[in-house]
């Protein structure tokens, strides 16, 4: 387990950097997320690939992070990995219904989601950087 001692820090840092980049990109190009969701809705292949990719990333995050009640970051990352796997199953089984929720949500609250994603990314980056030992 010693080799995985920094797993929560690394997963928080890497997911945080990804979320931060995605959020900034969405703020720079406001229609990006709506276009992506519409493309996924239109393509069963993209639905499958999106679901499977999120399942693999979520599983990696979930299984790399131990549930240690004394380590809040590890618990948060494990929970985030579990939520990602649940969302992946929803995408794989109910993409037509689930994607309509996101199309409507992104149409009305695009800037809010972009700012939220950027902030979550920044928090994860800081938490990850502070947790290295």
C-alpha cells in the first residue's frame, strides 16, 4: 500500500487540472459543451465511448483511493470515483433521457456550470498539492 500513499493527492491533482482546463475552455468558447452533448446524443458510438471512458476513469479513481476516515481527500476521491461510475452506467443505459437534461441545463446555465467546474478544478488542484507527503 506504500506505493499508493499519494494516490488521493495524484487523483485530485490530475482530475482538478482536467476540470480546471475544461472549465476555462468552456468559458472561452461558450457553446462547446452544448455542441459536445448534442454530438453525443446523435451518435450511439459516442454514447458508448463516453460511457465506457467515464467508467474506466471512475473505476481507476475509485479503486486507487482507500476509504480512510482520517483522510478526507481519499474519501472524497473514492466517492467521486463511485459517482463517476454511476453516471457512466446512466450514460450507457439511458443516454437519450439523461442527455436531454444536460442539453436543457447547459442552455440556461452554461456560464454557471463553467464557473462551477473551474472552481471545483481549482479546489481539487489545491487539495491535491497540499496532500503530497
